[in-house]
C-alpha cells in the first residue's frame, strides 16, 4: 500500500528513483515493485496490522464481510489514506503470518473464468517487469505462472516435499561477482591459498558454498526453485524456524523483542542472535578479559547486545549512517548497555571524507563514482583504526567487521593494531568474492601466529551470507 502526498512525491522525484532503481537491479526480471519500494523507502516502510493485508483491501472486506472488520481497523485504514505521506505499508511474509481472509478471497478468484485470471496475471507481469524484454516476460509467464499467482494472491502453491528449496532469485545479482571470480585464470591458486592450513570443517564449508553458488545459476535459466540443501541443513532450518523466527515479538512499531533483547527496529537476524556471531568457534574467549571490542559496522547495535555479555572492558561501536546511528543509541538506552561507546565514524585505509551510499542496514562506502545510482548519499568521516586506537589508548581484544565489502580497506588501516595487539578477529567475508578468497591469505602473510576457521551459519534461502573468518592467535 503506497500512501503518497503528491507534492512531496514531486519534490523527491520519487518515480525517477523508482525507475532508476529498477534499471540498476540485475536481473530486473525477478524483482517486484514491492521490493523496489522497500529499497527506496527503507526508513519509511511500516508493517501494517495483518488484518489490512488480505490481498485486496479493507474496504473490500468491509463491504462483503462487515462483521469481520472492526471499526478500529477500518478507521485506521481510512485515516492513513486521508493523511498520506510517502509511506510504504507492507505486511510480513505470507508464510510467516496467518492471513485470516485469504482463503475467502482465493475462493472468489478461483471461480473466475480461466481467461480472466490469465489476463490479470499478464497485467501484473507487465507492471512488474516493464523494463524487461518481451521474450523474457513470455518465458517467465509460461514457466512460473503458478508461482506468480501464488505471489499475487498470497497462497503458497508448493508441494510439501519442496519445503526449504532455494528460490532466492534476488541473491543472484549479488552472486554474479562470485561466478566471475570462479572463471579467473588464477582461481585455482586463490582457492589453494584460502584452504591452506585450514581445518577439515572449514574446507568442507568452502567447498559446499562453491557447489551451491554454482547450482543456483539454474534460477537464472527460469527454474523457479532448486533442491540445494542436505537433509541435515533442512532439519536445521526447521529448528531455526521453531526456536528463533517464531520467538521474535513486535511490542509496538518502535520496539521489538527476542528473549531478553530489545531493538528499536526489527533487525533480529539469526546470525547474531541465534548463532551469537560465531563466538562459540573461539577457543579462548577469555583472552579479551580487560580488553576492548571494536565493532566495525555496528548497525543498530545488534552485535553490541551480544558482545555486552562477554567479560570485556568497553565496546566501541562504529556506525557512520546518521539514521542507523540514532537507532544504535536507542538500543543502548533501551537495554542499558553501559559498556558500549557509540562512534559515528567509518573505518578505512586513510583519514578522509567519503560519500556513504544509504541503503539502510546495508549502507556502503563502495560507490562507483561513474554510476547513475539514485540512492541518497551522506558525507562521512573516515578514520584509520590504528589512529583511533592510538589516540584513545585502547587495548583491543577482539575486532568484528561487517562493512558491506569495505573490509580490505579497513584492514589496511588496522594493520598496525592487529600486528601489535593480535586480537581475536571476526571478519565478514561474504560481500565480495575477493574478500572471501583473499582476506585470510593477507592476514596469514603477516606471520602473527593466527589460526583460522571459515564459518557459515545455516540460514535458509541464502547461499553465502554471513560467512565469517574466525581468527585467533595460537599461543601453544
């Protein structure tokens, strides 16, 4: 549901942003307008009462089933229409929320003549994929009719045997970087350098990831889903659904809870809150006692919540995005995190000012200066970690990074700190193929006595996300 003030919409060139964003997505064929609106309106996306989102709208239900819609819900709907701004209202995923009137509406739709349903489907496909070639649209229409009808009307048409199949077409654009890297002439050398001196479990993780990335290419050929995961992985996804996703709670629009953790925005992710940032893979976590943690790419403070439970001195949480930094401060206040020091700075290879491309929690300093991206940017101060540590006389026990692909630049500015203090490292590897294959060999070349592990938490429908390099010095 898009609620717009036309004057403000024109001020912001809203539809220009929409078209430019749609053109920049590769492949565009598989993105719905809802996805693009979510990207453009990331901080103005609001989750509506689930009774609203019944595929049609509240007015339709109120007309046909007046006893099913309370006055409060109907008034909420009408008030938001009357006082509209540019706000994108969306519901939770269909599979995660019970929609009480979907079956009623589906019953009406299923009785329509076949050609009417097909005409409706053609119209929606045209609206969603207008920037795509006609042949591609026809191919998608013929192969994925049932999938798209399910998307539109909110019914998941899928055999039980297909549960936990991989169908994340959105990840394919991200994985193109890995496909190109695999084709490099020196890939065998890069692979050998990565697995050198790793334990068997880490090598198995790498090999499984490479195989799965290669198999996901079938989605680009029009296949709607791929049976990608082992039975063990599927059992873990089921466990995660039961023990994590079903346990998160919306207290109100500005407060969300999982167990004893509170966030001002719904940023509860399993890699942080269920898998605890891979801390269990650290053999000697006591090494950080009396020392500080560097949280580079702190986001809304989710990592700080987990790190606050460790026996450390302080946690320096670096987050350059102004809006996200405000949420970080809210997290600190809500949870009374006395050890967390919020720092609105970016970390890189030199002290400078750079433009930060604003993409919500995925804001990045990796901007193509020649691109015509319509994302908003923000001037951001960048400092070297080495300079900040020296200036504040910090004893560093652990460094965690999640910098949206800026990790290699970060390491250039943190090399002295790592070489002299040899902290535990938790480095995100999944944003770029060069990060995945080259960061570990670079740190290894410094000959500091680190032992390494490659860890990937099991999360459904993502192939490579949240892969972490865990490194600690072998004191034996």
